[in-house]
C-alpha cells in the first residue's frame, strides 16, 4: 500500500510541477503582451507630439506660402513649380486632424 501511495504522491508532484510550469509560461506570455501594449501607447504619445509639431510648422509655412504667392501675384512674378509644390504640401499637412 505504501508503494501505491508513494507512486501516487510522485505522480501528483509531477502533475503539480507541470501545472506550475504551464502557469509560469502563460504569465510570461501575458507580461510580453503587456509590454507590447505599453510600447504601443508610448510610441503613440511620442508620435502624436511629433505630429503636432509637424502640423504647426506646416501651418506656419502654408501661411508664408500664401503671403509670398500674394506678393508674387501683385508684382507679376510666376513662382517656381517646386515652391508651389512645397506650399501645397504644407497646406495638406496643415489639414491633418489630431
């Protein structure tokens, strides 16, 4: 009878060990997922701040573009295509909603 109890105890211990190992693995997976969530939120906050800065710069440059185009039109100067392209680019960026 003691032999059966000994074998039963050994099997129970092995099963408990497997369960602990499985729970440990699951906990590690959850920690990795949590870290990924934290990274996504952190990158979002960083990029949102950077995008706000870019939109502010674009807004100033779009205003400058309009001023230069008004002056150029008044004096009859046709601005360079690259300058016009840049101005339109800044106007598109300025419209980004945050």
